[in-house]
């Protein structure tokens, strides 16, 4: 089922992330898409690696893209109610293993991510801000808990997280981003804001095969070289564990959706998130077949035009030269 995108315009976006190699590619795609995305700022959260690395990694990527002017903020260092779980076994010790980028020189903004989200929304028109969490949703949850008055300001939340018809990738039940802070994800879901979700069901189709990886390397640019190195490293985990033909580009699916939503298809469903059972903690329970006959509260993507996605990505990364 496709959505109606006839009225889509340039988006005012806050990108909330925990870089991570796939987050890094998502940042690059957003920065390369000025005609489609007005990137207001990048907020960072602990997730794939601790906060000190995620905020530093975000700035490294901005400098790689020639955008030291982009505002990067540090946010929550811990989930709302649970001990932080990180993913160095996938992303490496730095979170960007394979990239070999220098330490950033651009400044980290003094304001906390949560306060930046609140202040930006409060000064915006109703329904004008798109929030894109591609890591644990701790920053967004804290913002909505601290300032519920910002809810009407948000047009849509487009997130990477969850698994609907697939198993999880952190536990048999749960995908990493939701598992790290399921309570935060539920706070965000329960705001009632329009939510579009990119679960493993769709991101596991966006595989960086050797041929697609070579297309990035063939850009013959610093960005192409860094993406090639990062994804060479990143791919090894999923190719080994799942037998995939390449590693999945989870987070860039969110940005591609903002630019060219017709690449994706999915279904409006009712969804809830498990926050009490340790056995299934963080499971995203989507009523795919409308068994409960409840009002849908999420648009969940489960398919994409894979070649169109990679054509868009390579075309946009080429703008960096």
C-alpha cells in the first residue's frame, strides 16, 4: 500500500542519531539533499556507541561533507529507565571503524539536544517540523515529556527501528534501536504524532552488495572512499551472521523516504511496544492484519525499490565531488 505524496514539499528536519556507519551515510544523504531537506540540526544520543563518540562522529561526518557550519548537539547519555546497551561488535570500537577520519575541529553546540528540539519546535509553525530518530528515541521522549506543548508543531516522525514480520537483531524479539530504550519509543508512539517506521523488514532489503559498494568507491572522492571503507567493515557482520549478500543500510532509508517516498510501500496499522517483559522487551507488535480492529497509529514500511534507492544514494553522494 503506497501513501499519497502529491503534496510533499521540502522538509524542515531534525536528525537524531547515534553514528554508527549507517547513520553516517544517512547524514551524508541528508546533507547532499538541500533541495529536499532543510536540515535544522543534528542531535546525538547514546546508542551504537556511547554519547562521547556519537557526537564526535556526527561532527566528523559533517566535516567530511564540507559542512562544519552544521549544528551538532549532544543529548542523552543513558536510556530513560534501563542500562545502556551498545553495539561495538557491529560498528567497531569507534562506531565508524573503517572510516579513519580525523578528530573533528568544528565545535559541539553547548545546548543539550533535548532543549534544541524543544526550542526549535516552539518557534516553528504548527505541523512544520519532521523529526527523524535513527537511533534510540531517548532525546525525543525527553523533549515530549518536558514540553508536551511541542506536539502540534511536529508534522511527522520518520524513524528507523523495530521488526514486524522479521525477528529482531538484538534479541529474537527486538531490533536494536527500540531495544536500547523501549520506554522512550513508547512515549514517542503514544504522542499520537504521525509516525512512519522503517523496520528491519524493509532495511534488510537495502543490502550493500559488492557491486553497490564498488559504485561508492568508484565515485573517486573522499566521501566515496570513506563510505567504501566504512561499509566494507560494516558489511562483515550481517554477511557472516545472516548469510546476506551485503550489509543493510538501515538508517539511510529514513532520509531516502523524505526525498523520494514513492520508493517505499507499507501499511497503516495499530502498533504497540513491549516495555515490561524481559523476554520480549522492545518488541514492536504491529497488528498487520487488523485483528484487533483498532485505529492505526503508524505507517510501517515493508518494501522498497532497491535499485531506485541505491541510484538515489549514489547520485546524491556524487555531489560531494
